[in-house]
């Protein structure tokens, strides 16, 4: 499997502190080991993995590709995005 970032996700990732980027990289390695994680509700065709208590990675699975959609550094930004689908 390979991993790609959307333009938006790459910007979000690069805006993170270096220490948090390391945690995000470890979480991405976990996704590579086991791509099926928690599936989102409300018809959102994406998965999510908790990086820390606050941080989340939202991604899609497409055949041989894991597409990182968002890298949220705090829970409030994630909740705002998530609730936009309700």
C-alpha cells in the first residue's frame, strides 16, 4: 500500500509542531500495518485514527492507496468538520 496526502492535509501536517508531526508519522505507520480503523458515521466514506487525545487523522482507502484527507491537531477542528456532515 502507498500513502498520499491531499493538498489540504499536507498543509495541515506541515503546520503542526515537529513533536506532533512525529506522532502523526507513527500513526500513519499504524495505518499501513492495519488500514481498517474506525469508520465514520453519517455516510462519510472515511476512516479516522486518534493520534493523541486531541489530534486525528482522517483518511480514505482506495484499492492500493491510503489517501490522507485531514490532519487535525485539535478536537474542536475535527468536531467542526465532522458535524458539517450531519
